[in-house]
C-alpha cells in the first residue's frame, strides 16, 4: 500500500537524519579541533547555500562559503572582542558580491557566523553534556513537532511563511524541550530554570526555522539545496540550531545554571 502523501518523505528523512545524528554526536563527543573544523565546514556550506539561493554565481557562492568557514574557525581561538569584528567582516564581504537580496544575505550570514561561534563556545566552555543538551532540545523540538503536526494537524502557525507548520506541532515541540530540560536538570544539578530555558531555546530554534522559511519563500525556492536526501540542504536541517545557538550565545551559560566542565 502506498504511503500517504504527508508521510512520503519519512523514510528519506529518517535515514539521512540518523546518519547526521551519528556523525554529529561523534563530533560533539570528540570536541576540540575536530569539532571546530566540522562546525566551520557546516557554516561555510550554509553560506554557500544561502548565496546560491540569493542568485549569486557558483564561483561567488563557493568563495563566500570558504570565507565564512575560515572566519568561523579562526574566531573561536580569539577573545570575543577580536572575534566579532572578524565574523562581521566576513559577512560584509558578501554584501558587495550580490546584486540583490543584500540585506537578507547580511542578516542571515551574521546569524550563521554567530551560531557557529556559539556552538564552538558551548562545547569548549561548558563541555560535552551541555552541547548534547543543546542538540537534544533542537532535535526533540523538530522531531516532536514534525510528528505532532502531521498526526494532530489543526490551525497553521504562520501559513504565509511556513504553510506546513501547525500550532499543535509548535506546542508539542515546546513540551518535548521542557522534558529534555527536566532530564538534564535532574542529572546535572542545574536549577529549575533550565526547564524554562529549554523551552525558550526551543522557541528560538523554531524562529530560526521560520526565518529560513521566509527567505525561501521570498526568493521562490523549495529547499536550500539537495545535499541531504529528505531534508533538502544544510540550512533546511540546521536552521533550528542557528536560532538556538545564537540565543545561547546571548544568554550565556551562567543564566541557564550550567556549570563549566571540561571534556
């Protein structure tokens, strides 16, 4: 029997999603230079996808992606006062390379760069367990929202921007994130505020998803690329992590009750 249309992408999503989870967890576990290079490469590829979507030529897109990856990699080894100018300068490079959508490129590329810096900072400064918490909040938000939205349905969250997202999926994503926060609260000694912070991170990840959806609708594309079967491109898969990582970079570890640990 044929799979219903709303589940037609499930097999591809699960297969490629499982591969990304295994590879990602290995990188998070190893940490250090390997994790830095992994994050920098992902940031570079996301900027390449962004440039392609915004009608930059392939040569310019590759150039911008390489500059982004290099800037992200270098920035993590510098104090924040030196890192931020490098990240912003890398984003500014593309501003003069595009003939249109320059503001979109500038804003979203800054978001990608800051998110990459934020993920590296969480892993380096707070340790494996808190990077795992961040990943799980984003993944659970996405997975629970995906299944709840398709099983329950109901009113759309923002149909003009993301026609598939529902309030049921959005709300259950928050519930899933709260459960992740409760588990980590019980096992790390963090305060009860971690549950609320987890929900806030879930919301930030959903806003990252919405922001990327808005760009795709603005430029008239379905996926950022076809790099990942069932998921589209890296921007389609990591848009939630962009919002979450930038949010964590803003609030910092102490506000979420995260002790600084090594490893």
